[in-house]
């Protein structure tokens, strides 16, 4: 029996699983191949819908799919991986249990570095999001980081009725989007203004405590919720420390996404180069999905004694939502705004959701919650 071990229950593992399960149906049924998923979380978190969940537009259960349901032909182990031994091909997890592998996929993702921002939430883990949604009480929200995720989440919190301040160290929000799509970046700024989000640029958050945020200019912002979307670092995995990594801890991948013999990685855990530009691809779900799929194909080829194929996906674009009917999208370099962008983004997400039964409920849930709650303008003042 050959064993494929997938570390993490995110996009990379899910799509590697899909590619393997489609190609090795017979082998899996006959017990000649086993797929084991070891994940610190029991559900797959569809991060793309974080804003909709925060805004109360979608119930959280539509954005979180139990791993056993998403990967029915795999053995799912709920545990944290504590060590990988490349020499012995062994993974240690949980209370010291050990599994050997024939093929290993590292899809353990990344975490926001919240050094000095200890009380800030990141909404990355499924538990963080559930705790926020369940907490109920409203109050001022501070979002730290003015990238696309930060502006989208700031807009989502407005919908919860919260006064929101967005803190961004640069002079304009969404700098990465601005570099290629200045019109869309301007539109993001106008959307934040429309929603009443207070934007503080050119300052850093230097301390986060139970009652608020201290900024580098000495201002103190009251906050019930502080959210950090300040870049990310790959989750470190003991045993893989000697493999080549980039400056944010991502494993350096070969063109076939291998990081070591019979070990592959992608998504937020890895530096994957764009096949045409040679630049690292963006850390987002689309790239994790497509690279996960390629890894799955390459794992099957390796099990059949063949060499792997290169990662050839060229990309599609990016999108963000500012409430129902308000979106921006960059589709193959074409800037799109308003309803068209919003509908395109929802359609794309629904297409890639891990659970068909959840995906079909998304449009209805969005329509009914949009009818129930019209967006409201919130006025907010900047304390200090
Ligand atoms: C709030 C938020 C909103 C986002 N919105 C968007 C968006 O709108 N569009 C978009 O394209 N991208 C979005 N992203 C980015 C996108 O979610 C990531 O790029 C994508 O999740 C990366 O996939 P992954 O498989 O590498 O990692 P993840 O999906 O993060 O999965 C990592 C998995 O590894 C597990 N894990 C971690 N450490 C261990 C360990 N030691 N042992 C076992 N398991 C472990 C975790 O439990 C998790 O299951 C968002 C991210 C966040 C945080």
C-alpha cells in the first residue's frame, strides 16, 4: 500500500486530493493507495467569503466544510503536525503519533505576523471567524493593513453596524492593486468613503490592548475588535527547516512544485514562480487551488514512476466586494466594477467551493440577507 500524506486542510490539500482521487479511483477502492490528511482544523475554511460572513450576508456554515465531507476518500486526522523527517519519510503529529509517507504535500499555509499586536485577530483560522460571528456585541472596529483583504473586511464590518477605522502604513490603500490597476484602486478608496470607513494612512499600529490600538503618531483608537491583515509568514514546520526558503519563510519550489524528493508544496506555505513572468505568484486562493491541482497530478505521476509536469497556470485576476452590487475585479487585466464585478466574483467563488450542497445555497442566502438588511452609512470619528 502506498500512502500520500497531505499536511493541512486548506486549498492546496483539497485540490491535490481532488486530482489524486479522480485519477486513482480503483487504487483507492482496492486499498492499494491511501490518502491521509493531517490538519489542525477540522473544517476547510473558504476564506473568500470571510467578508460576507462578517457582514452577516452568509451563515458561517456555508463557508466552512468539514474535511471528512470535502475529502470523502481520505482518512482525515485532526491534529497538528509537529515534525517531518525527510530521511525516514515520517510525519509526527498530535501526541507523538507517527505516519510514514510515499508522497508528502505541505499545504500548511501561513499566519499573519502580529508581533506586538498580540490581541489582534486575523480571522484566518475557522475558530477565529466563528468566535467573532458568535460574539454578537457591536463596537468600534480597527482593521490594520490596507491591502485588498483589509479594505474588504473594513467594508464588511460597516455592514455589521460598527464604526470602522482602517490603519495603513503607506500613503494610499491597496498599493499592489494600484501598481497595475490605478482606476480600481481609486474605486476602492471611493467605496470606503461611501461606507464611512475612516482611513488613517501613513501610520502604523504599534500596540494592541484589550481596549484599543496605539498608533505610531501617538493616537489611541478605541476598539472592540482589532483585525490584522498585515502580510504573512509561512507556518514553520520542524524538520523542514533545512529546505531552501525565501525571506518570509516560504519553501522554494521547483517548476514541478517539488521542494524535496517526493515532497511538494504550494499555496501560502510556498514560493511558486509564475511560469511566464518568473515572479512569485500572489498568496491567494486561486493560485493555491491551481497549484494544488498540479501537485495532485504530479503525485500520481510519481506513484506511477514518471516525472512530474511543470506548473503552467497563467492566472486570471483578482476581485473584492464592498457589499451587494458593489465590487471591483481585474479579469485578465480588464478592470470591471459595480454589479458585473460583484456577480463575477460570487460566481467564481461558488464554482470553487468545496461542497456542492453549500455552493447551491449561496445565491439564495445572499439574496434573502440583502433584502433583509440594506447597507447603512456609519459616521465615525477618529479618537485621539
Ligand atoms: C481573512 C482572509 C480573507 C481572504 N480572502 C481571500 C479572497 O477573497 N480571495 C482569495 O483568493 N484569497 C483570499 N485569502 C487568501 C487565501 O485564503 C489563502 O491564500 C489560501 O487559503 C491559501 O491556501 P493554503 O492551502 O496554502 O492554506 P490554508 O487555506 O490557509 O490552509 C492551511 C491549512 O493548514 C493547517 N495547518 C497549519 N499548520 C498546521 C500544522 N502544524 N499541522 C497541521 N495542519 C496545519 C490549517 O489548519 C489549515 O487547514 C484570504 C485569507 C484570509 C486570512
